[in-house]
C-alpha cells in the first residue's frame, strides 16, 4: 500500500511539472530510501530483542547475516506488529516547486557508529558505479543482492542526468535515521548543501554534519565554484 501511494503521488507530481520521464529513477531511489529506513527499524528491534549492541562493530558484523535471514515473507507480519507496538514508523516528506523536489525519509532507529560508517562507505562506493556488477565486487558477502537496490537507483539517477551526490544518509539532528535526495528540475535549483556553503541558515541542518569527512575536499572545490559563480 505504501509503495502504491508513493507511486501514485510521484506520477501526479512529475506529470504536473512535465518531468514524467524522470519517474523511474526518482520513484526508484525514494522507494529504496524508504526500504532502508524500514530495515533500519527492523534491525534496531532485532538487536535490542537479542541483547546486542549496535555500537559494537564486531557484534554488528557477527550478527548482521543472522538478522538478514529473518527478513522474509513469513516474518513480515510479526515485524509489523513489533514495529507498531514500539511506535517505530517511517515518514516520507516531499517538498517541491518549479525548480526541483526534495524527498526526506525519517525513521526512529538509532544507528551505531559502525552502521553509520557502513552507510557512508556504501554511498561513497555507489557514487562511482557505472554497472551493478561493481556492487557485487565491493560486497561479496551479499550473494542474494539484498542491499543492491539503492546502488542500482544511484546508477539510474546518473543515467537520467541527475545528481546522486545530492543524496545524504545518516542520523537526524533530533535522533533516529535520516536520508535525503534532492532532484533539480533546472539550473535555478539550489541544493541544501550549496545554500549552507553560501552561509545561509537552513534549519535543521548544520554545516559540520552536512557530509562525511571524506567529502571535505569535494566541498572545498564546490565552494570555490560557487564563489566564482557569484563573482560573475
């Protein structure tokens, strides 16, 4: 039902802005971000139920495969009831105008340090993929391809001429998980990252938590580009 509602909403929205051709890539990436959020909530419950610590990297590595095996059709109803009982929901907010759209996905799961590091590493690698087989080369442990959906969506974004680097995965300022993808419709769209780099205050985002440390050099280059644009 959730996927169908998202599909219908995105078709209406993109039809209104005359960007129907972008539907497959945009719908795909938002759907994957929602799936990641749902799985994050499920992982949090699983680790809590079994007395495991998401902050402990070794415990996460030793138990992730066991957790993944619990994600199948027979357990969906059980997980759904547990998530509901613990008030762990996923919320998707989509803001849009003539220049572009911003999709934000929130969940209630607190990701440990190791999981946060994994998300950043995953995203960094996925940004460079031109073929989905590169995902399996980087993730030989995922023989079933359970985690390849987001990587594939990033490839689709690039093939559609969009900017996958405008995606963010991490923790929300108020706690819980947070992910975002911005889709420019034209050159007038200014991303949240660029707005902050220009010195604009964009609540609830902070410059120091905007992107992972490994992207600092890229940000410096982008800031120089913005300064050149302003001086023209």
